[in-house]
């Protein structure tokens, strides 16, 4: 699993992986976090990097009592497949 870093100023969760940086971008307004885009470099795809980013983002949202809007299709798919995350939906 990659080491995921949160950069609140840049509104990203990121990880250094083969091929560059993987990122999960978000927008934060009030008590709502909208996950807008996930990017994983081609050489690192299929290695659960995207899932690690989403898990970190959702854990942060949960810790701060934020609701989540999964605008990014990858985040929406992850949440659809993980019923334990449904309570975070805005």
C-alpha cells in the first residue's frame, strides 16, 4: 500500500508511485467534501493505489464529520462497493 499524504492547502490526497504521483482531488465547503477527480499513473494502475487514496479521503471525512459527494466516478464506484461508507453520503 502506498504512503498517502494529505495536503489541505492543495485539496489533495497523494501518493508517490511508479510513474509519478497519484492524486485524489477534492473541494471542501462547510461540512461537505466533494471528491472530484482521481488520477493514478498508468504503471501503478491495478495496484489498489486509487482505493488507498479514496480510503484516506473517506477516513478524513469521517474523522471530521463531513458528508461526501462522490462526483468522481472512481470514488462513487468505490463507495457503491463498500456499504460501510454509505452513511457518509451527502
